[in-house]
C-alpha cells in the first residue's frame, strides 16, 4: 500500500480523498493555487504545496508543477479526483515516466474511452447497444448533413472530446442543422482544441441512467447498481439518486451485466461509470464511459456500503477488489443535491464571495460533502459547486422527505445559492412521483 498520496484537485473531492487516505493510514499532500491558500483541503492534508496562480491553467492543470510537487514530497501516487487532469492521458503518461502511480486507469484506456467516437466503436464490437449514429468522425458541415439525413431528425450533434454539455447541440430539422453543427464545432474548438464531431439519433425525453463499475488488475469487474441523473440543467446534473425507479429488477440486472461487459471489453481497472440513455420503451443505449470517480459517487456508497475512493486506491496499489459481485446487496434509496454558489434568478450566474453564516445539518442518513466553512471566501476561478447534500432512507419517498427536511435546515449566508431551487424541485409532484426525464427542468421551469 502507498505511504503517501498527492491529491491533484481542490474543494470537496480533495477533502473526501484526504479523509479516505487518513482512514487507511496513508499520508497526504495537498496542492493548491494562490486563490486556495486558505482552503480546507490545505489544512487537512499532512503537507500542502502551492503550485501557482489562481488560473487553473497555471495551477490545477499545470502537469509539470503537480509532478514536481509529487517528486519533491516523495508522494508515491497521485489521485486526480474529477475534472482537471482526471481524464488526461498525457498526464497519466507523465506520471508513469516519473514512477508515480496514477490512481485511475491507464493512459491508453483513457484515450480510447475519452474519444467518444472510438468509445462507441469499441462498444459496438463488444455488442453493447449504442445509439444509432455516425461510425466515423465528421468535420465538415455539409458532409455531416448527409449523415444526419441517413440517421433521421432530430439529431444530436456532439464534440468527440466533449463533456459538461460543451460542444453539444440538437438539430430538430434539416434547415437548422448546418448552423447548429457549426456552433457546436466552434464550442469544441474553444473548449477542447478539437474540431472532431459525431452525430447520433436524438432520443427524446430519455432518462440518463449510469452504472457504477469497479475493476482491478486481476480481471475482476463488478457493478454497484445504477444512478438516475436525469434532473439536469443544460446537460449539467443537479439531482442524482439510486436506484432508478424506472427499472424493473430484470432490466436492472440486464443493464448491470451490460455495464460489466462494456468494462471487461476494454480491460477496465479502477472506478468508472458506464452511462446509458433509457427511452420510454425500456430500451437503453450506451452513451459514454467516465474513466474517473463521479461527483455523485456518494449515493452509490450509501446503497452499496462500498467506499469507492478506498477501492480506487487499493486497485492502483495492485491489490484486488475487497468485494465480489455476490457480496453486493443494494439497500434503500439515496439522493444527492448539488448546492452551487449561483443565482437562479440571474440565469444561474456564479456568485463567488464570502460565507458569513453557515449551518450544515447532520443526523441519521445525512451526509454533507463540502470544503466550505464560516468565513470562507469562494474564489471566482473554479466550479461553483460548494456543497453536496446526500441523504439515505429505506425507500424513495422517505429519502425525498429527508432531503426536504435537510435542505430546509441548511443555512448559507453571504452568497447566493440554488438551495431554494433544489427545494422547489423536490416538492414538484412529478418529481415525487418519479416522472422525470432529462427534460424535467425545461418542462417545469421557465429558465
């Protein structure tokens, strides 16, 4: 087992990883930007190293400085968390060259599954159901239009290197296709320096259902059930829950087996997620694979009883998974709400600032993943998520009531948040009845 791990991240996920390491008897190194000098993760880690100015490009995305910090502190491994360098194949290669273990899959696997066109091709070969679409990448709008006509409208236009909703557009008709394609392609160039696009059939009013998988270096791959991530705003998840109420036991078993088959097809090691679109008929299609820990991993930890961060660390250290598929018994229902420092009344504009009064409740089945505290100043340079509120209870209705009660007790003063908006969603009759799709927010809110 590693003696010391560097966490190449910030915020609540850095704190989460530090706590897991502490429980495993592993020392930790925090890296931080100048904007994060007072951040909680720098205070909780055994050591902390400043790696540059506030700009992510000069700090949390600066591979050389992060590797230098690992070498200087004699860290044996790096945990990337999510975002930043977590799915950067070049960073993994640099870690390997410097003899620092990367807590995640190999560079080759990240490259293969990070390119969405190649990922879909790999899944087709493994006989995993894929949304009908282009089998080869497209670059030219007119050639893409010809392919779109073959697929049939509406068509989803996606950046091959995309993520977080960037480089993604829906063309409902032939007439609007070219302009939507060009906008999506320009977004992709701006965000990822990549003009590679692909097209797929737009599955209308689906659910976004993802399956958590774990694999080790001995060929063992298991799944830990699914999460319903359908409540989204502009492709950004807001509420996640497990299990998905739309799945029968037969369909749940089939989806889990398909996810394991997909992971085995690429020889997957570490924690990962196979994401599916589920249509109204109960048919599901592979959408993409995330080769990292997910923001919403706590809901799976609640229903499965498995600590996903610890399993990631075990696998990277060359140990087998601590659990087998037969050991996994999914119980109860868990829900996560992402609380962001943003103003829903001003188009969800980020609202950095100083927290003047903070109260985060606890209690049976209540978990708060956060890195904020009274007097903490939220910098404007990073993602606006400040708290993940996760609750667990015996069934969905009980979990919803627990979340409503918990959110009603949360106090965050000094900055605007989406707390009231989340509270409103939980009280929507359609949400309470499980009538949710990826169109839930646009259908229920004029935003």
